[in-house]
C-alpha cells in the first residue's frame, strides 16, 4: 500500500508515477511481476492496515476496476494514471481529505494462474538517484 497526504487546495495535474531505476536491489524476486494498482479509501488514522481491513472487508475499501498496472522489474518506470486531485480544504476551512491511498497487488491473472510469484524491494528515494517505487506529481 502507498499513501500520500492530501494535496493542497487548487492543485491539479496529479500523476501517480512508478519507477525502479537500474540497478535495483530486490530481496525477493520470482515468478511473474505484473501488479494491479487499485485505489483504496482504507486509510483512516490510526492506520493499521491488514488484508481484512483493506481487501477482504466487510466492506472492502478497494476501488472498482484497476487504476493502472506496473511491472516490478529493474528499469521499469512510467505514469500509472492521471486524474483531478485537489482533496485538501480551501484556504481558511477546517478539515480536508485523508489523502490518497493505493494498493499494489499481484494481477488477478497471476494469482489465478496458480504459479508462485513474489517481489520485495526497498522503495526509498536516494539523493541524486531519483525516486524508487510509487511517487506522486502534481502542480499548485
């Protein structure tokens, strides 16, 4: 799961990006690595995500359909999806959105195919090395 804080009021041009620049360090890697990206409303403080609270429910907090797909392979990068984004409160208003949540899970065809797959990597940004894993772009 990836969570991003609420974007500022009036922001626009949100793009969810994905990047695993080479060389990448995978601690687990086998099988097919197509990941479906789904939206979720399962982020509410205090945040303690589990399979049941995010995917199984009841109710499931996953959005319908697939927001995008990515491949967990070295050198992969690109835009997952673009959409309107202002979910922060207007200036002077109290409150606002909880932010944006996304779940990266193995694609249904990988899970239903019965073949084992696994991927694990550290998705931290390294100064001068760019972003790794999911990140968000938007304009103010």
